[in-house]
C-alpha cells in the first residue's frame, strides 16, 4: 500500500508531495494518558500556514506544508476530550521536509 502511494506521487522524482507524518511517541502517550479517551479520531486538515496565506477552503493537493493530521480524543459518549485546554494533538512533522532517517524498503520507491 505504501509503495503504491509513493509510486502514484512519483516520490523518486519529486520532493514536494507528502510521504508521511511523524509524531513524538512520548507526546502521544501523554495525550492518551487521559483515561476518558476511548477512541482516537485522525482527521486531515489544512495547516495554519496554508490558511494564513489566504487559502482557506482552497484545495491543497498533496503539497507538503499544506496538509496535516489532527488527532482528537473521544470519550465513551462520543464527545471530544479536552486535554490541558487543548482539544487536539497537532504537533506532527511532515516528510519530505522532515523525514526520519529510517532504512526501510517500505518508505522508498
């Protein structure tokens, strides 16, 4: 599945399309330490930088820096769980801008 996606964006010939997102495991563990959280919803979103450049509501394609993921905790009643005055976890790094130095045939094409 990963190789198919990378082939579809011609990742061997460009360095602008999104390949992956990374999140700090300790940050995620701390966020999920709230026992009220029963599910996690992961949503696509435009980055604040993209929006602030006047692009609210405009398609962003696959361009790195324009798209992000938002992680939201949900309780047993289907409500969002607020943590430390924050609703969501949005501290992720994007590849190809900030790629981990991982040697894996799954991440290359």
